[in-house]
């Protein structure tokens, strides 16, 4: 069972993308906190931690396959948004981008006949379905309540309950 240099490089790139995701979500949390949305900020902080877990799944997998992890510089994320709607809209767009990256990795695993990587990537394919669904649902809730201070306050409290 061969773990190719091409797959190893692509997974190292994915570690960087997952760490950037964590950095982006932490930046979103900071902006939401600064706009008095502590519940939404909490939701994004939990999301940032989850993205780091994803990065470490790739890290551990590369090591398990006898590969070499090569960490790269993490790009600075956006730090300003116009509204909670724009934050959660960007989160949905970002999850779609990550889903595309995971699909590309899966395509590579299939073309390289790397069955072990394909099995590992199945978890990420399923995870991205959940991630996009959560992001889409959150955005719909926020859009529905946009303009209602009381509604946004209640929604912010709902977001604070995420573990």
C-alpha cells in the first residue's frame, strides 16, 4: 500500500487549509465578540477548535502512513465584517470551499488507488455535509431575524449553548 508524495503533499496542504479555517473562525469570533454577540462568538470559537481537530486528523494520518508533515505559514484571515449575516455567509462559503478541497483529495485517492486514504477521507466527506448544513441553517436563522434586535438577542443566546 503506497502513500505517494503527491497525496502526502496534498494532505499537508489540507492541514494548512484546516488551520486557516480555525484562524478564520477565531477571527469571526473576535469580530462577533466586539459587536456584542457573545453567543455567536462562542459558536465560532467552538468551530475554530473543531477545525484544529480536523488539521490534527490529517497530521496523525500522514504520520501513521510513514509520511512527513510539513507545516506551512498560515495566511492572515479577514478581520472585519458588516454584520452577523456577512460573517455567517462567509462561513458557509468557506465550508463549500473546504468541501471542494476534500472532494479533490478523494478524487486523488481514487485515481492513485490509495484505498487507505479513501477510507480516511470518507469521514471528511460526511463531516463536510454536516458542516455545510450547519452553516446554511445558521445563516438562514440570522437572515430571518435580521433587523429584529430582540430576535437577534434570543438567537445569540441560542448560539451560546453549543458545546
